[in-house]
C-alpha cells in the first residue's frame, strides 16, 4: 500500500503496466469505508471489472475498502482535492453539504426495495444527483445497501418508549439525529469504523444499520437485541471528482456511465439477497435476539416520527417528499 500512496494520485502509472505498454493508462482510485463482502464492496469491484473489460485496460479502477485510504470524515475532502477520484458515501453523510437530501433519511419514506430502485434509477434519482453540480461534484449513481435495523445492548427496542435514555451511534444527519431524539434517545455521530470499538467500550448502547453492515463488522456480537424495523434506507451517492470527469474524453465518459448503470442495477438486486441471507446466518449462529416489528408496532413508530416530515416540509417544501412518494 505504501507504494500506492506514494504515486501520483490523478494518473497513476504502475511499473508493471508500463512494461506492458499501458503507460497512458488512466487510474481511478475508489475509496470506501465498508468491508469487501458487502453490497458496496462487491459493487465497487464489479464496476472495476466491467471498466477493465470494456476499456481494454485503458482505465483501471483501484478499490480501497475499509477506510484503508480515507476515513468517513476525510473522504469528501480528498475527493474534492482530487487525491482520490471516486467515493461512495452514504447520502446521509452528504446532507451536511446538500441539506435537501435529508428527504432520503425520512423514516418510512421508502415502501420496499422496488420503490427504492425506481427512485434511484429513475428521473427523481437523476434530479437528486443533479444537486451535486453546485458542489462541483459529478454524481454517477445512487447505490443501495438495504433497510436499516435497530440494535441495542440494553434490551429489545419494540415500543418507542424502549429507546428512552439509550445512547445511539448515528451517521451525521440532522434528520437521523432528530429521529432518535423523538424516541427519547441520545444520538451521537461517529465514523463507521469507530463503531465496533465504541460499542465494545460501552460508549453507545445501540446503533442503526443494515444487516450487511451489522454482520460484516461484527456489531451483532456486541449487541443483545435487534429489531427488524426497516424504518430507514441506507443508500449511497457514487461520486466522482468533477475536474477528473471533465478531463475524460466523451467516449470514456459514456463507457463509465454505462458500466455504472449496469453495476447499479446488479447491486440493487444483490444487496437484498445479501441482507436476507446474512439475517438467516445471524438467526442461526448468534445469540442476538431478533424481533420483527409488526405493522401495528410500526404505526406507533410512524406516529412518533411525524414531526420529521413537518420539519422537512417547512424547511425545504413538499416537493421531494411528493416526488418520492409518487414513484411507483
Ligand atoms: C455507516 O456509517 O453506518 C454507513 O454509512 C457505512 C456504509 O458506508 O455503509
């Protein structure tokens, strides 16, 4: 890795490639924060494979998982500076930059995976990504991991009152913070790769995340209860440094966008399968007590979360909420 870091980040030429006559190879460094065996980890690899194949090695995508290159907090800055060409942060983490994207964090805004896919890959998704232009970032796609579930080491989280006084790790998003406050809990944002140690050190009682993240990072080993609530959706904005994008020939841009669209379609289906199968594995192989929230219980959560919709509408209007709801 040391060798990789020391290379010119924009157009890195590998010694091997030089020997093989690929000295004009364009390298895209793609940094992300999750494990390799996750929807985002696998999608990043798939994208790299498609690109290598379609461009005959003209473009090489190098994937750096697990925050080995940049942490949650640092990756956006690294992208903007051009130290890395691609990242895929959760859109919740981007709400500090694009506050209107908080609509995507509203609890129960998405009906199911099909609804998510239709929003992400349709006209509304394109418009959401268009918001990045003002930030001088090229938005390539919205990717999905899955619906988020609640875990705790201090008892089952079934009724809203059960959250009272519990400390939860969250991603930095005002809407997510308010979601926990409305439940009487105490939210605190922290970097993804600090979560395990913080849970182990009893800094938090619980957290919300997808099955895939709870499983691949071993959070389930430190928590007693998990509620399958599907209350929110963890999605990603796949971002490219705009200057780098603009430096590419139109033909290469088209190939990148096509490879991205193919990857997105694949990963939205794959992520559901992965979360489903890892839930089964946790049921079989862990001591975690799992509760599936009933519709009546969900309704009681929905009621508590109503003010989030009112706050969002009063700040940003009804437009995005309606647009998302109207996608079928
Ligand atoms: C989290 O911080 O919990 C997630 O955004 C991690 C990820 O990228 O899936």
